């Protein structure tokens, strides 16, 4: 009988797991269709996914989709933060460090405090600790939503850099506030002095933990005989290791992942070969896309479940609370961006800033990019159902409803109107000294000149007898002529026969040229007038060129 009971239980668990897996597969297919639809109708895909999820949730017979609150952080946050850290330009992060730091910490703390006071005054029985918990949840804007919109319209690079850099740090700041508010709820007391000390300990030790673990992975990648597949798997293990270890010691897992990701991304050319970079980037782009899609879809799917659990609070009252808090966070962010602009003008009298006249157009656009998303959802769903003393967590359902509502309002209202605001403002970056097209041509020309110089100076003997190298020389010269806008460039005649013994020399020399061009790109990246996105584009093209060379060499053998 016991064996039969165990078998029946296992069969039932397997059936539930099987059905859940099928639901998520269907969700992924729906997400793909909706993203394609969003591209067709020119709407940011996070907005469409949230609205579609809300519509789908009302389909009769659809099983409720719920995620274990204790696992939501571990499942989604580490890979998403790690991928964002790898995509973030350290150069741009440092250039706009003062603006990003003020947005990431000061605005998050100010937003949390204002939301705490407002919700305490507005909602009966809502304590300041619950208010800070809610403020920590809804204070960080979502970079995925803003970036997907900003990249679809023409805006200065500085805005995208600030939004992406801000998102990395404000996620950490908001989750630290969230953590301290949870501790206060469980203990029933809040010691300000201890909280301030712990705040800095959590930040500093979180950063150090991420860097230490990053050093371990750096050594594994560089000194062990890894392959592209092993490197990709290690890159997926790294963020989880950073996050879990930091959280185990009660440090900031978010800052551990961000700092470790930035540390490794800046040094990726030292420990990853070209194949690992190409394959790894493509895999990470795909995984990040799927995870973000699932999260935004879950926002819409979970809202009806949250509504059912409101309890004594009526839906009308909950909507009223949500509307006031949504308007509050939108106005507060815009006010903070203008305040940061005014502070920059004042402080420029005493220290050097990246832009001492930010004006009103840029701050207005930044203020309107306050869409909430992934981190807010993850934090809200991770609120425990019960306190440490066994009692139910107070106002959990109302906090969830307000969070979902703020995400929905900011995504739809600000997300749909952001392109219109950008076109109306017509913001031009006064620091853009050279158009992107001219930067592109200048960088490419310098790369060709550097490769041609190495070819002529270091391989002149091989150049005389190797028709493949001569063909390469002609191609480089033609590229330089074209980029110099010299008309009438003669075509290059290439030898139709390629003796087999030419190929090793050709491959060896070509790799040297590609490495020389990489070194030049790293040097050019130190110049303030060169956009790092252009540098990264040509680094990727060099990786592709090297991959083509290996494929050609393999075919020849």
C-alpha cells in the first residue's frame, strides 16, 4: 500500500510538472509572437507583453501561474543583472558617474522615504516600515523598457548610457532598502544607526565579494584548458555563484553580480577567445530576451491573482491608492532629474563635470524614462507570506497590487508617450563633437592603416612572394582610399591560385593584423570623443573576421 501511495504521489507530481512545463512552452511561443507583433506595430515589446498577459489571464480555464517567492530573486535577477553589466560601458559609466550615482542612490532613498510617508498617511494601518518596503520595491526604473524605446528613436548616446548605468546601481540600492524594511517588519523595531552602518557594510562587502569571485572565474577561464562551450557554461554559473555567496553572508547579491560582471566584461579580451565571445554573446542575448519576456508576461498574468487576494480592501480603494502612488513616483522622478540638473550647474563652479550646462531637455527625457519592471516585480513577489513569528505578513496583497499597478501605469503611460516626448523635446547633445557616421569612418580608416603598417613593416619578405598577402594588402589599401574619399581607386587584381604553403603564413600574419587592430581599438576607446558602441561594433567584426579565417583554414585542410 505504501509503495502504491508513493507511486501515485510521484505520478501526480510528475503530471503537475509536465503540465507546468507545457504552459511555459506555450508562454514562450506567445511571447515570440507578441514581440514580432510589437516590432510590426512599432511598440516597445515590454508594454505589449504586460497588456497581453493581463488579457490572457482572464481566459476561462487557464491555470494560475505562480512562482515560489523565495526563488524569484535567484531565478531571474542574477542572469539579467549579469548580462546588463556585460553590456554596460565602463567608460560611459565612469564618465557620467556623478549623475548615475545621484540617480542610483539619492533618488532611490528619496523616493523610498516619500512613498513611505505618503502611504503611511494615505492607507489606514500602513506603518512606516511597510511604506519603506513598498518604496524600495517601486523606486527602481526598468532599463529594459527604457532602452528598447530609446533605441527605436534617435536620442543622444548619453541618455542611453545614463539610463543603463543608473539601472545597474539603483536596483542594488532599492533592494537594500527593501531588505532593511523586511528586517524591521520581522523584528518590529528599526535602529537607524545600525541600519546606516549595515547599509555601507552590505554595499562594500557586496562589491568585494563580486570582485573576488570574478577573479576566481577569471583564473579558471585564463589558465585552464577551456573550450567555447565550457566558457559559456562558466559564464552562466558565475552570476549565480556571486549572488548566492554574497547573500549567504548577508551582503548585497545584486552589487556582487554587477561588480563581478563589470570586472569580467572589461577584461574579456584577456581570457576569452574570439569564438567564446561570439557564441557567448549570442547565447546570452537569447537567454536574456526569454527571461525578460517571461517576467513582463508574468506581470500581466499575476494581476488577477493578486486582485483575488486583496481581502478586506475593496478593488476600488486599492485602485485609488495605486493611482495616487503612481502619480507620486512619476512626479518625484521628474522633480529629481531637474534637481540633479540644477545641482550639476552649481557644483560645476567648484569641480569639473562631464556637462556643466545640462539644460532642461535631457532631464525631462530622463525623468520620463521611469517605467518600472523586472526588479520591482521580483521584489514584490519575494515578500514572504508569513513573518518569522508565524503570523501572516501584513498588507502583502495590497503591496503586490500597488506594485503591479505602478508597473502597469508607468509602462503603458510613460512607455507609449516617451517617443512623442523625445520628438517634442528635440534634444541635441551639445557634447557630440563628431557625428557617429564620421566617427565610424575615422575608426575604420585607422584600423586599416594600422593593419597595413604591420603588413609592410614586419612582413615585407612574405609580401613579395605570397599572393594571398598581396591580395590582403590591396584590400586594405582600397579600404583606406575609400574611407579617404579618394575617387578612381583602382581595382585589386588577385591571383587565382593559392599554393597551400601560403595559407599558414597568411593565417599567421592576418591574426597579427587583427590583434594589432584590437589593440588600436582599445587605445582609441580611451579617447573621450570616440563612442564606445562603435569600438564594440568593430571588436565584434574583428571576432567574426577571425572566425571566418579559421573556417577557411579548416576547409583548406
